[in-house]
């Protein structure tokens, strides 16, 4: 089996646990403080792994050798940060279960943006699956 499937399911389970934990934490602190702490821990964890792999801090902060679009890098950092703040806000306002049901509709948006930005073909199974997830989310929210 492709390890990507195992990692994807592991990520889904860990996100499920994170949402539940964040719901309780967000009852006590602001979304901005929680985002800061999540980010700080992520930086420390990533730095530790980076250094453990034999890389240097200098290699981490220089991207000259990489063929990277700085505009694209900045855009993904901004969009990812806004998405994280939005999900924390929705968890705080709706609770972990409802927020996660709506947020899980993102595969439909991934397919749409991949088509609009990169011209990737939206296959019928992907389109139907995305629509079913979105409709399923709506059913749970409206009648659940």
C-alpha cells in the first residue's frame, strides 16, 4: 500500500483530535493566542527535525538554491494563516463537530482551485465526490 494513504488517514485522525482539543482550549484563550502557540510549536518541531536530519539553520533560511516563486510562497503562507484563523474561529463559534463538518468540504474547493489556477482536469469521480461531501456536510448541518 502507498504510504501516502496511511499518512493521509493519520493526518485526518490527528486533525480530528486537534479540533476536539482546540474546542476546549478556545473556551479559555483567544484564537490568535492559540494560533501563535500552534505556530511556535510547529516551528520548534520542524527546526528540530531539520537539524536532526543534518541540515543547518542557514540552509533553512536561504532559498536561493531553490527555484521558488517568492510571490507564490508568500501567498500560500498568507492563505494558510488566514485558513487556520478561520477554522479556529469556526471551532470557537460552532464547536469542533460542526466546524469540522463544514471544513471537510474543502476537497471540492481543492478541485475547483486546481482547475482555475493550474488547469488540472476535474474528473467526474472527483467532481461527484466533492459534491457529495459538500451536500453531506449541508445535510448534517441543516438536519443533524
